[in-house]
DNA sequence: CTGAAAGCGCTTACAG
DNA sequence: CTGAAAGCGCTTACAG
C-alpha cells in the first residue's frame, strides 16, 4: 500500500506538498499538483483514513444504533437518515447498542470513530451511559426517552419523540366508537417511555368515556412478536377474553394475531386488534392491521439535522415530537358488515 | 478527554509504563500497575482507538455490506454473523455498498477501518471493485457470485453460495407434481448469479418433464417487491395468465401475490405462487408462501469463519455452497381439497 | 521493572 | 510556491 511518503519520493517533493495537492489546498502550483495527482494515481494512493482522523479529529461518519440490528423496525427512519447523510457526504454505519457499555455502539462513540450517534429505542440504556457518551462531546439523538430526563439539559443530547399519548388516544377512541368496551392492553417494555405514554393514552381514552380498565387484560410483554405470541396464548387458555386488544406496537399486534388465529379465533370478527408504528408488515398481514402512523422518513432526516445542529453548536430545539395519524385498516373490525359481536 | 500523557503525568510514570499497564503486559510491578489503573479510572481514561489502530494496523471490526441496508433480507445471516463475532470479541458494523466505489462500504474497506468485509448480494458490484479491495489484503466474503469468476483464485476473496439450482428444481418439481403445466418465471436481476442459477433450475425441471418454457410468462423484474407488483399487474392486464408462478425470491413472490389478490385473483385456487429464500414474511403472508429455505444463521457463522481463515492465512475452502430445502406451505395449492383448477 | 525514542500516516502553522 | 518540523495518541523494540 502506497503512502504519502512513497508519493512524495516519486514526485520529488515533500510530503507537505503532496498533502496540499491531494487536499486541494491552493498553495501548490498547477504543474506540481498535476504531477502529484498523476503519480498518486499511478501508485493507487489513498490517504490513510485512520491517520487522517487521528489528526483531524473527525471521521465524517455518523452511527445509527439500535438494540437489535436484526429488527425490522424503523426501516424508513434509516432511509431518511441515509438520504440526509448522503447529501452531506457523510458515511452511515449501523451497529448494536445492546448491553450498553459492552456494545459496539458504545465503543464506536467512546473512541470517536463516529462524529455523532442516533440511538433508536434507547429505553433499556441507562441515562448515565448516554451522558457518559455525551461528555465526550459526541452529539447524540435519542428516541423513546422522557423529555424531562435529566433536569438540566445537555448540549450534546437531543430527543426525537413521537406523540404517543395522542396516537394511543386516537386509536383507542376508534375502538370505542366501534362499540368495544372490554379492551386489553398488550404492553411493551415497562421501562420504555413510548410504552408508558401509550398506556397513558389508552387509560385516558377509557376514562374519558367511563369505560373500565381491566387489570386482567393488561398483558405484560416486551415489544417482541415472540413474547406477545406466547403471552396471548396464555391469555387464551384462561378462556376469559376481551373484545379488543390495543398492542403497544405492531410487532406485538402481529404476534397476538397469530396466537389468536392459531387457536381458531377470527380477527376482527371475534376479536379486534390494533397496533402502533405502522411497520411495513402492518399492511401485509391478513387482516391488515389498524395502527398509528408517524412520518418515519422525516424523522430520519430530522435526526440528522439535530446531529449537525449540535455539531455546529447552533441554537436548536432540544426536543422534537412527531405527530401521529391513525391508519384504519381491517383488524379493528371497522369494515365488518355485521359490526363487532358485542354490538 | 484524558489521554495517556495525562495518566502518565498524574501517576508519575512514563507513557510506556501506562501503556503496558493498560494492555496487561507483564512488565509492570503489581503496585505500579494498580496505581496506574486507579488513576486511569479516576481520569475516566480510555485509550484512543484511532491512535491504537493506526499503530496496531487492525481494528478488530468486521463490516457487513449490502446494497440496501433497509432491506429486510438476510436477518438471520446478520444474527449469525453477530453471534460469531461477539464470541471473538470483534465488532460488527453495517454499511451500504450501493454504488460501488462511492459507497461507504468501499471507503471503510479501502481505509482499513474494518479488518474484513462480508458482502451480501454483490451482484451489482463489478468484480474489479471487489478485487481492488482484496488487493489491500482485507479479506472479503461475497455471496451471489459465480464460483468461476475469476479464473485464478484470490487468497483474500471467499465465496459463500447457495445451491440455487437444486433449490429451484425442487420447488418447480413440486409445482409440476401438483399438476401445473403453465408456469411463469418472475425473474430477479439479470446480472445476479443467484437469479441465473434459479432460472437454470427452473428450466431444467421443465425440460426433464418435457414441459414447455413460455417466454410470454418470463417476467423480468429486479428482486424487489414493488417492481414485481407492477410487472404482475401488467401481466394481469394482458388477460393471459399462467397457472403458477415461480418467483426468484420471496419479496417478489409477495409483490406478485398482492397484485393478484388486488385484482381479485385467488391464491392458490386460481394461481399458485412459490418463492425462494424463506424470509420471515413468508410464513406471515396469507396464504403462507411455499418457498426454498437454507440455513441463514449458519451462513452467517460460516461467513465469519471464512473471514478469520483468510485473516490467519490458514488453508481453507474458497467456496462453500449451502444446501437448500423446500418449505411447502399454502401458496402452491398443495393443501387444497379440490386440487388446482387445471387438474 | 521502567523509560526514552521511533514510528504508525497524516495535517498544518510557520518559515523561507 | 515549497518544505522542515511538530504533533494527533498510541505501541513496542531496545537499552538500562
């Protein structure tokens, strides 16, 4: 591998001059530059990135971190991030942040191998870990975090949230308007801010209509399809079922749907289901899932803007909340000719 | 940010000694070491990774590269890679290889920011790009590439293939055994090795049974759901349909299913569909998709083994081909009480 | 057991 | 316009 010295030697100049030529710094005469560039080409020379970033103290790459890089979540967010980064000629790398301080993400951030990080679904990462990273002045955008944590704001942490409360309200209200009264809640991770707010929206919608909240149909799960599947199976075994279920995310809604369908329970005829997130799968499953949408692609772009605002130490919003919209499809029973059995 | 000098100064030793202590090199007395470690802790010192890798000439991270990081493909491959890498205490980062020499992946590889790369679905990357990378002695594992390219093997390129031919044969034979005779082929990217071999298997299966290959039902697409959807719509408009379709991958099979179902054509009653890959979605769609499975998780682990074999310059297999298995579900009509309409 | 020094491959302020 | 030199933050062969 040719390095800057090889080029300098062959061109008969100093390494400084090579560096200036390569980096287009207008100090070098046209002919010298041309010669250097030609020789660099011949030698297939590429500046060593590691050495450059050691010197420049930046990498021009942004990290996208999730707890499970294999999860089908947030595809559109990723796409938005990617497009925004390409425009700025920055690189995007994705890594795992599972297990906090032992994760690749943490090492990438700690070692400044990225100039900034976007952490999707950070609920299982203690805030002190987030802060420890931000200490290094590597800007971070996090989702699924309370906007009130911590008390004093940190210049290197921005929060990108979703209007969980109103999203949940709207979809549960829709269920109520269809006539459902016995509604279960399929819960995500207890520590998740998103989950907490969705639960609040759920309870608020019930309360406003004086509909009881049934603790027996509060099913505790963790946002995954598998756990939702088995927890729903357990519920089915009790023989005591609600008329509808609001799942705190689509993956769980789909897990529950399969559990019910496996047991011969028809959706939406015998049980309505709604979710949250509007993942790609939501429109593909049968029946298509009624859920809550937000503009993920835009979220991705906003996340990148937030990173660069912090990088440039511009004044900026520290917290942005995305609005939501209900997507009515089939799983809620809205399109049934004979309205839900409970009517 | 504390660096090695800060620690050395505060501990009253040289930076060499700090380095030895931190890296557990048994040259330092127990008490000196303890003191250094304590002070490093107090100062929250972390060795600078960039500097380390500049010196050590390795990064202990492996890159996983795909054309579309937002694609739901290969989730299990990713999981296999990740698990294998965790065992070896290596980091995994994912990046885009879209647009060859302009991609993040290429820069990561060129700059040796990763010690090795796994390229999934490399069919649209010219071989010279692959070789250019391999020149740098960064080992590469590629999929979806002809084993015969190039003539002489490269010590830093290994190929991980799938037995496309037999996989396609088996699923098309299954269609034939159910009585279908007019079978269409929904094609992936023409340049894709996987696609070529699947097409060969398809043709071979027909030929063996003296069943004609209908050029009019050869639908050219590109492995994506969207294109398959619109191409299938076009075919439907002609009013001249086959009895069954073999899609070169599951995403396209699903795209075609939706196009057909949207037009009121029942699957499998009026048209059978089979795919290839057995992605997660395949069992979730209705009807569940009959397809061809291979052990993706194992592929991921094998890919990592191949990387390390090259890294350690061990003797090893240059090409590994994964066996396949047919997964019979519902979309092929095998479970119909009244067998397909053509019988 | 400890340290001074070279070097990894660059960038850049400074001098000429 | 060009170059010598310092320095980014480490590791490691060598000397003591």
